[in-house]
């Protein structure tokens, strides 16, 4: 295996598997990391779509969606099957249309959105400005199936349509994603903070948000940065 470059989040090609390896997490290196995440080793996923056939019910779902939604080719730009899960990558402007087809078509019937969450892939791909991702976990209670939708938006225009008109359960989940990542869900009935105070500055789960030294509203206490905390050995 090739030698890794120093520092948190460092990457290097792995000739044995033909993928890129990433180590560490949270931007902490050395003895200051008390979380244990500094020892993580993660292989980056293949940036291309998985080859068809996908296996299981995944082919039935993608085939039914192609029939139900004529704009499939323009809306879905990547299909990935990994660890037994199907993810459809959707253009931000098409999320609402795709979700509606997945819910309403008799061959699909994904009636439940069980989760909406965000992710920040800072520096994951310097050529891709869309670092903020939104993932939707959908469940078909009729057919007992699960899939994931994912979309990505840039930092300077983090807008995606709210799916609350289709899945009311997404209401608080979209609020949390906005609160933590600053992703704006257009059409949401009340897009306000849900975890942080209303006047909080910034979005705490973005990767470039400071990890420590941020004053908290409890007796003037302050959380120290990770590299100044005691390291337990």
C-alpha cells in the first residue's frame, strides 16, 4: 500500500484496490485527538454509477421509476448500489418531482420519508463545487422496500425544494438540516432553527465550522478546541 501523506483527512491512492483512501476525521492530528476518530481509515466510493443489473428489487424500482417519470434521464445523474443499499442521485431542481413519482406510482409506493439529513463533503472533490448533500431515506410500506435519494448543492446557492408537501414527516428533519448545514429548503412552511438559538451565527455541522472555543450559553462556559484537551492514553 502506498505511503499516506501526513495530517488529518489525508488521502492517497491505494494500488491494491484502485481506490482512494482517507484517514482521520474532524481535522485533528496528534495526541490532542481524544475521540478516537483520528484512527479511521475510509475508502472513498467510486464516483461513477454502479453497473446494471443492480440485483434484488433495485432493478424493479429503477425500471418502474423510469416508466412513471419521463424526465428520469435528466433528473437522475448517478445510481449507486453499495453495501446492499440503493442510492439515486437527483438534480436539486428535480427532487420534488422524483419524490412525488416515487410516492404516487402504484408500482413504487414509497409512502414514508423516514429521514432527511445533511452532509458536508469539504475538500472531498476539489472539482465539484456541490459540497453540501441532502439524503432522503424512503420506505415503501406496501412493498417493504427502502431506497435513498441524494442531492447536492453549492455553498453559495444551497437551495433545494422542500418535500414537506409530499412527506409531512420531513418538516422537522428539514429544519434540523437547515440548522446544522445551512441548506435552504424552498417552500418549507417554517424554516427556522430547531436545535440552536434563533440568533446563532453559523451552521455547526459544516466541516469548516470551528470545533472548539465557541462560547456556550451556560454560566459563561467555553468548549476548548480538541487539540487543547487532555489526551487519555
